[in-house]
């Protein structure tokens, strides 16, 4: 592995740390029904979002952390085709936090784009 690969991996890991949470809150805020982990992963995959970089298992700790923070609520329901499924929905607090995070994201994106375009 080259130094370039190492730097890229480190950058991707640091960048994805917050963006995965933001994307999950946004996805659940726009869903008209609770979703379980596999459904969420498939929606992300279908939209062409590489936010999980092919690591579906990385989704579950983020969902648990968002739940522990009170931004999501979940409930386990039996499944006819396998083990019980944990369904997630965004809370009112999660919607407030999403609004704040989205504003920070927009401001950050604008600054980064300006820097990359050389207009800073």
C-alpha cells in the first residue's frame, strides 16, 4: 500500500464519521415508515451513495449510537422470514438535530467548494 492509499483511507474514514450519521437521520426523516437496517442499507445502495463504502455492518453501530443519543427510537418486531428485526424511526429531537447538522453541512460544503475552486 502506498502513502497515497494510506492518506486516502484515513481521509475517507474521518470524513465518513459524521456524514454517515447525517445521511441516516435524513433518510429516516424522509421515510413515511420505520425502517430496519437492511432496508436502510439497500436504500443507500440503490441511491448510489457510497457512504458506507460497502461495509453494511458499519451501519448498525451508528444506528445504535443515534438511538442511545435519543435521535432515533427503535422497536423489535418478529419477522416471518427470519430473526426479529429492529425498526428505526427518527425522534422529534432527531429532527431538530438534523436541521442543525444540515445547516452546518451546507456551510462546510460551501467553504470546501470555495477552497477547491480557489475562490477563498
